[in-house]
C-alpha cells in the first residue's frame, strides 16, 4: 500500500484524507461516509495504516456487500 502524502511530503491532515475518501465514494457510489455511518476512528485507523482512499473504498465496498448479501 502506498502512503498518502501531501505536496510537501508530510502526511495529509486527517480532514483532507477523509475528504478524499468521501470524494471517491461519491464518485463511485453517490454516497459518502456519513451516509453509511462510517465512524471517524475507522477512517483515522486506515490513514494511519497507510491505506489509500481507493483501497479504503474497495474495503468498504466488500464489507458492505458481505453485510447486506449483495454482489461486488
């Protein structure tokens, strides 16, 4: 996994990472983290682990599909 960094190579502020996750979700699914009740702690944990917004989106998609019995 690649580490998310800002232009000056410092880690992105949490709110910027969260915005990137929401933007990816809105683009792909038309919903954001608030719509499906994702807790900020889960997003922070993903950022700290170096998970990209796209990887987080894939993980959420798989997790939500398993919970609802839908297809990926």
